[in-house]
C-alpha cells in the first residue's frame, strides 16, 4: 500500500464519542484510506503523533466568516485552533440575496467584516465568488432570513404582503437550490425582528422540503428567553424541520438561571424532534453596539436609524428607551455600561476607546455613557461592535455538557495585522475550541475528551448531513487535526485578543497539510461544501 501521508503513534479519537484507540491513520489523495498498524506501508510523509490526539477537523457550527474569507482566506485564527469547516450565514444576516436598492443598508447590518466587492445579487452568485476565493477552511453556508426579507420588502416593520411573501419563498428556494444548508434567523436584528412566527413557518417549510435545517438567533435571549425557545420548538413541530438554537444563553443578570427551564423544554422536544443548540465557552457575547437600541429606532434600515440619532426630537426618545425599555422589545435587559466593552470603533478619532468599556470611555470624557454610545454609533455609521458581558458562568457550565449541545465560536476568521485583524474583538475567534479542552475537559472535568471532540466533529457533521466528514474512518475526507491534549489551550483574552491558540500541531484539510507545526501552507484547499457531500 502506498500512501501520501501516515499519521502514526497517536491516539485516534474518531468523532463518534467512543473511547480513543491507538492506531495509525493513512491518507491518499483527499481521503482516509487505512486505519491500523501502518508501519510497513510506503508513505510520502509520516507525522509522529506520539502523545497527541488524532481527531477529525473541528466544525464551527456557528460562524460569521461570510465576508472575512473574501478579504483574507488564510483564516488563521480558525485554522490554528483546529477548525477545518466553518458554518457561515448565521443570525439571519448574509450578504445575499440582495437588491441594489438596499445593498448599503444590508452591508451595515453585517456581523464581522463587511467589505468586499458586493458584486452579487443572488445567493448563488455570492457562493460563486466564495468558491473562487482561495481559503484555508471549508465553508458550509446558511442563507439569512434577514437578507431574504430585506431583498423582498426592505427594512419595513410590518407583515409582508402576499406578493412579498411569495418573493421571500422564491428567494429561499433559490438559495437552497444554490447550495445553502439551511436558513438562519436573527430575530433581534432588523429586519428579522419585524417578522412574526407565521412568516418563519412559511419559509421554514420551504427549507425543510429542500432538506435543510433552521438555525435561530431567537426572538429574545433576555427576559422572554423561555417564550423564544417555545417559538423555535413550534416552528420545528409545524414544519418538521431540524432546528439549531444559536449560542443558547440567558442574557442579563435578571435572567440568569432560566436556562434550566429552557433546557427542560429542549430536552423534552429532542425525544421526538431533531432539536440541538450551540454554545461558546465564554460569559460574554458580541454584536453591533446598535443592538442596544430599541426596535422602533431601526425601522426602515440603518440610514433611517442614523437619521433618528441626529434628530433632536427622536434622539432623546431613543436614549430613554435604551435605559427603560420599550413595548414589545424582546431582547431588552438592564444595561450596566461597565459590562459593554467597545470592540471595533471605526472613526479614527475614537479608536482610543477600543478595549474600554463604555463606562470607562464616558468617565474619561466626563460624559453620559448612553449619549456617548449613541454618538459612537452615529460617527461609525452603525459599524461599531461591542463585547457584552451578560452571561453567568454557572449557565455555561450547565448547558455545555448537555447531549444536545455543540461548540460554535460565533466569531470569524482573523489574522493579526491582516485585513480582518484589527480592533479589539472577542477572543472566541482565536480560542473557542482549545478553550473547551483546557477549561471544560482538563480544568473543570465537565466533559471527557471524546465528548468534547464529538461536539466539535461528528455531531455537527450529522446536523449538516456531511456523511463523509466529522469522523476518522476509512472513506471519509481527510480533514484531521493533531493536538497535544495536555497543552492545547486558548491564549486570546479579552484584554489581548489577537493571540493564536497553543497545542495544535498539524491541521490537514482534504489530505493537504495546511498547518505544519505552526507554519501555514501557501496553498489553501478549502472548498464551499454542498449538502450531503
């Protein structure tokens, strides 16, 4: 037997959750072709994995690298923590489909980098551009409900007309035929927050008929988190669609502990339905700073929202509702400005604020934090992002080990000093997956190593329908990570986020050594995957 590559002397943790076993792994071309004692096999190269784990490449089930990969395909923050596939298009916000009239508004709603040519209109055209780009990881794309709604009816706060709903159904079907794995929602972001459950059921039915799944940033992760889970489960029941609850949490101190109620609902539903959720191993989230503004302020899109912040009559009402809440604001929670840290501030004169809390920046200027936040949003034209410390560690510890959970970074691809490596981002883009091994396997003992690998590999692969990825077995595509279980850890912190993880020695993508003892290959072989491939 002649092999291109043999990984020898490692402990193979195959992604199924079963105990690891000592074996060599042989790769020819893009596939794993042999597992066992391969000492006598001819091989183009051998990697000595003594003391290491040989596992499937990690699948980031919740990622926002849609445009980051077009700006910088190296995806170093992801590949260096062992991620070989990124599931993009989450939270309802995707760069396509898009109509010319709302292109600028849609760009200003994106999570993560929003640059690029934007030469596309349809979801298929966007995927063609992504396919043509050189990239280190594979991509499994979702289509965003927010983009679909905006393309059909802009950022209007109302139910769609019959014609608009038909247009949304058509755009959904087109995206699924073009290669989307499912549809995501962001029901706290405009325009998704203006939709009702019936609209989501109509579109989810289309997705289900095309074999896709429904990933939801729910209606509210704060006060109505229980009701929001119930809405997701209703959509699952009425359309028979697999669902993925995105970055499940209870936001705001007044809501901590409610995940025990929501998990009971999820656990009961999962006995008869395909209901799962993802979680990141941190107590802070990240989003656009304008998420802290009331829903009515966002009506008609980002430009209209910015105009309200300039309006001497509307602005005081916005500021009041940021503090007190507003009717039907499902994602409201009581804000402590010490917990809101500025991540990306684009206006040059305000860059000094990056990494500070809004409270700290306001104190240095002798200003009210609410007014300062509104000014920063205005000067940045809605591109300011935040890191918001709104979660309880006890809730993370409770949810992460549950059998329905998977690991998602909720970050995007970054390279320090590169086109995407600016600002003061959430450290999860650099360290989410190694942090699970360091903190939840080694330190806290809440997961076995095999369980952790399963949540990052075989479990998300099954959700995506990737029957030849997510496992180490003969015939599977050779997406493989080799890491030291004793030293793998995250180094990125909230204070110093641009730091790569440690302990990942080799990352192999489709049989190609993409990371070789810290050196990134010049040839990048990542692909846009298609369902059931």
